């Protein structure tokens, strides 16, 4: 599999991907799919839905040559989170 070259800045990809999701996709797939991933090609608006993020991206790559992918996790503001839920306590 060849590596996709980004043709847009991270900010442009995020803004465009979020806009496409809100305008064209959300109303049709959000109900009943919380926690699933939506991979969106920001140039064509094509998308794939799957519980596994890599599966969604790979299926989109099979359909769209050299896609510019924005990934959304339904029901979450973030695809992944780093760190714990509570701040670490001091050992002093």
C-alpha cells in the first residue's frame, strides 16, 4: 500500500472534514452508531463507517484513489485521548 501524501494542512483537513460530516453525513448515520468511526475523503465526500478505524480507512482507500482522509469517532470530540482521567497526585 502506498503512502498518501497530504495536499492540505492539518487545519484545512479538519475544517473541511468536520463541515462535510455536519452537512452531508451526520444525520444519516449517527443514530445507533455511537463509538464507530467515519473515514471521510475531504475531496469527494465519500465515506466509510466501521467499528474499527483502520477498516474504515482501508475500505475508503479501496474506493477512492489517494484520498485525503479525515477520521471522526461518532459521539466523541476526539478519535483518541491521551492521559488519564484524573491528574496525578503528588508523592510528597
